[in-house]
C-alpha cells in the first residue's frame, strides 16, 4: 500500500509549514507600509518646490482615498477580498509610497500649507474714496 502524503511522520512538518505560512502572510498587511516606498521613485520629489509638493500631496491623498474606497467596495462582494487585492492593492501601495516620499520632501523643505485665498466677499469692505467738493 502506498504511503499517504499525510502519513504520521510528515503530518507535523505539514502543520508546521502551514503555521509558518500563516504567520508570514499575516505580516503582509503591515509590511505594505514599509514596502510602499519601494514602489516609488525616491528622487521624484527632490526638485519640487513647496507649491508643487502641496499640489502633489493633495492629488496623492485624493487618489489614496479613491483607491481605498474602491477596495472597500470590492470587498463587499463575493470573492471581494481577492478582487480587491488583484485589482487595487498594487496601485494603492504605489500611491502610498509616493505620498510618503512627497511628505518626506515636504518636511525636508520645511514647507507650510498655503492659507486659503480670501475671496472679495470675505474681505473687509473698502471705504469709498471721498473726493473733496469742488471749490466755488
């Protein structure tokens, strides 16, 4: 009779391998934070000024939120976790990496947020120029 692949001598090894694989895969969620910069060009933001970095940070934050929303939506369907991972995870990790590098450049350049522009409706009313009456 042929030996079963799960014979008593191999069972502990198989269980140990499954446990190790489970631990390795469970670390993938936290690993995306440390791997994220590997998906982006580290020199991309070196020559950006603060105005460019501010626009890029806003764009990357919007893109990150959009991808997170798409991933959350995909996970609600049948097999959604797999669809979410296959369709969106790589883009999400790449965008997060770019955002992290842009944030690093922002801090390195000591940039500050631009205050919102004051519109004419929010500015203090101007006094009209009063011209002296013509002399008679």
